[in-house]
C-alpha cells in the first residue's frame, strides 16, 4: 500500500505561478514513476507531466515550457512548478505513483483555479 499526500493548490490570476507538492509513503521501495494528472469539469483526466526516473520527464504539449516537474527518489516526493498559468489550466490536479506490477496509486486531488 502507498499513501499519497498532495499540497499547494489554490487560486491565481492568469500569468501567475503555483507549486504543487506530493509525498508518497508506505511501501515505496519499488516506485517506477511519479507524476501529475489533471481533470477539468466535464473533461477526462489527462496526463500533465510524469517522471520515469529523476531526469526522464514527459509533458503534455500544452504545458511544455511553462511547467517543470522534479522528483526526489530518496524522499519519494514529486513537485510540479507551474508558471505562466492560463485559465485553461484550471482543474483538479492529482498526484500519481506507479509501482512495479504495474500498480498505480492516486492522491486525493488539489484544486488549481486560474481566473482574473
């Protein structure tokens, strides 16, 4: 079992920045990937960014150049630094942890609202 705690969501004006943090605990010894997904109202959950190692990252096209994902494998944490935020980034953001199996675990979600 893996437990996930997220923090850092909130409200910001367009062009602003936010930083999301996620910490995994429990049986974390075989984690392979950590990342972030998001789900906007009326839309399917989509990948935002994911790290399959400390340096190998994949981003969805709409956030490339604006969002940066980072991971500390020793601490089992993953962060998402979001800049130049747009109203279209408004969504609930979910931390995702993938273990060998594969077995996936989701955080409870944190709201990000971008509005003037």
